[in-house]
């Protein structure tokens, strides 16, 4: 009995030593991501949830807006998507210091003539592509630089506006998820893989 315990203890010690020797050496620490990479990754995460949510709503439900209770007068699903896209264009153009490449409509709900699901999805996707282009220009040297505030008089920083496109879009994404669920649609990001 004593020999078998010693044998088991020896095997255990041997296994521990062998395991310790098999561990790979630590990799050299990776360089921290740049401001540009962080902004782009964050915006890409949003895009992977937002665009599929827009695509998930059926054509005939794009005009849906809840009307019961405190929902009176809220934006329709289409208007939510168009509002986010219009804001993306406004902010990205301000970051780039240029005029927006498209007409983003009066007010803040996007062009009224874009009504079909296919056209709304295209407008949304194009706004994300344009915003990625703008975020690619934000770096350590210019992130605190002043730019024209696209929402009124005054100025804003590139970093501040770079964050607006993500938090603003996620705010509306949350509302759109509610609209999808009210219509019996599980948002793509919530579906089991």
C-alpha cells in the first residue's frame, strides 16, 4: 500500500513537472490598439447588430410604430433607421471636414423619398461605410482637435463626434429591437447560433 501511494505521488509530481514544461513561453506583449482601431472596432460591433436588425423587419412593417400608451408620435421603424443613417452622414462629414456626399433630408429622419426596404437598407449601409471612412482619419494627433459641430453652432472634438455615432445608434437600435419584438421577430443578434 505504501509503495502504491509513493508510486501515485511520483506520477502526480511527474505530471506536474511535465505540464509546467509544456506550457508555451509567454508571448511578447502586444502593442496597444490605436485610437483609430478602437473607434473602428466599436463602430463595427454596432454595425454587426444594427444592419441585420434593419434587414430583419419585413417590408410591410417598415412603417410600424407603436401607438398605445406613451408611444404616441414616436418614429416608425423606417424613420429610426433613416435617422441613424442621416446622423452618421452628418457626423462623418463633420469629422472629415467636408459636405456630406448625400442629401440626408430635412430635419433628422433622412430623405423622405427613400421609402422601400431595399433603399433604406442601402442608405443605412452606405452611411456606415462613410462613417468608417471618417473614423479611419481620427488618430492620436487630431482626436482633440476642434471641428464644426454638425448639430448647431459651436465646435466639437473629433473624439467626441466619433463616440456620438456609436452611442446614438445603439440608443435607436434598442428602440428598433422593441419594434421587432412587438412584431414577433427575434432580433438577429438575439438568435441562437
